[in-house]
């Protein structure tokens, strides 16, 4: 398989820039990123063989990738994402809700939207007034783009694998992708497999470039903002810098220990196939790191609820 994380690079052309009205508003970007990785989910968790076989089939877009993608998206969007933002928040200067609202929109609505996005909660009290209209708006503006994002993201994965796998539905129809190479160290390796290696590395490089460029743009936008609402929940610092560094350091140390242990376990396979070695290590380590992140997220939400949810207004 192409390195699973590299598949997220296929979602970048669909990224919705807030400065462009013609952007891809039909896809929720988080869902797109998650969808690109869903067909490989069975490598990381124990899923029944009947379901795992559907992961790389076109019918599996709806029977496998969509339901599992919705579960992972729910975990990420309302669980892990706010907890991750709480860790980096102390290092972002002068962050306020004003950085994310548009002047021509209702401030209170946008504030609640931003609070849900960054801390997982909002102060808005639910009511049944105009509930049908609000539900339909939510379906069209959020849930439908999530579903479409998961499906389209998974489709890009199948196309990518279809080209870079020797038995892929595209590679089987293009003869030259099956040709083996005759020089060291790729002797006997098909061109499709070489594309698999190269595209995996290129995907990681592109993702790193995208993350770096977006961070710089966000910093410039943040520094140029003149609005300040220090009491807004999204602008509240949940952890101090010292606390954030401690948590990040502990999680990084545990992850590094797992990586070293797993690398030593699979070290004999390194000489035969470095790519297979990297795949084995990632498949073994990433589930442990995921459990670690989920554990931290649970603790974060429990602390947040105990600290703010029942406070007096």
C-alpha cells in the first residue's frame, strides 16, 4: 500500500480557501482528509475479514468507508480536534474569535460556531423554535458536505492505489506499469511499485509544505486582527505553556519508546525491503498513538466540563 498518511495529499486540491467564494464548499475538508485514509483502516484495527475485503472496492465506498468514516470523523471533530487545539492554544498570540468571524454576519452565531470548532462546546441554549429550518440548514451546510467529503476522499484513495498497485484496476490496463526494472536496488520491481514508493514520499512532502504554508498564513491573519474579545471561550487558554509542553513531551516520549521497540522488532526485515519495514512499524505504532491521543482527549473533555460546563453565568 502507499503510505496511509500520504493519501491525505489527494485532498489538498479540494481545500476551501476562505478568501475565494468559488471554493469547494460541497466538501467538508476534515472529512475529505479522513476519507482518503479510510480504505486502509483495517490495517490498524481488528475488523472482520468480510468487511476488510470491501475496503478497496467501489461498493465499499458506501458499505465500509462511509460508516467507518462517519465514526472516525465524529471522534476527531468533536473529541480529538478540540483537545489538540487546547494544547497549541498557549503558543498562538492574541487569538480571539474576531480572527474567525466576518463583519457582515451575526457575531453571536459566529462566536458559537467558532467555540464548537475549537473547544468542542458552545454557550448557545437549544430550543425547538424553527427546528425544521435549522435542521435542514445544518444538513445542507455541514452533514451533507461531511458525507460527500468521506466518499470523495475514499475514492481518491482507490484511484491512487489503482495506479500504484500492480494488481490495481488502472495498472492492469496499462502494460508499461507492469514492466520490471533491471537495475539495483530496484531490480525486479515493477514501475507501479516504484510509483507507489515515490508517491508516498511526495505525498508526505506536499503535506508538510501545505501545513507550513497554512500556519504562516494563519499567523499573518492572526497578527493583523484588530478585534479583541478576551472573554470569548475560543480565546481562552485552557493550559499554560508549561502544562502544554509537559503533556506534549510525555506523549512524544511514549510514542518514541513505541517506535523504537517496534523498529527493533521488525529490524530483520529492513535489509529485505525498507518500505515494508516502514509499513510494519507504522501499522504497529499508530494504533497505540491513537489510543494515547484518545485517552488525552477524554481527560481534556472531563476537565473542561468540570471547570466550565456548570459554572454560573
